[in-house]
């Protein structure tokens, strides 16, 4: 699935200003994280964050837009 997520300083301390970003739901956030890291994609965290059973991370696309990923 895909939806828009809102980030602001309260729920994402790395975000200085409120913004909307696309969020992609995947089977394995860890597998995608590792693949993007190998491909040299700009990741916003050193590791995916545990969200109580799911994992979440952010990366920047080639245009500089922030994309969020959530998955097992």
C-alpha cells in the first residue's frame, strides 16, 4: 500500500517544518533498507526504527523528496 504521511517536530524530531511525504508499505523494511544502502541511496537513519513489530525508515529520492517506508 501507499499513503501520505505527515511529519512535524512532534512526531519526527528530524523534521524542522511540517511536511507531507509518500509512505510505502512493504513486506520487509529491512530488506529494502539494505538494498537501498547497497545502491547508495541517501538514507535518513543508520538502521530502520522499530515501531512495535513493524520497522520504519526514510530516504531521499533523486529529486530530494523524502519517502517513508513501513514494513515487517
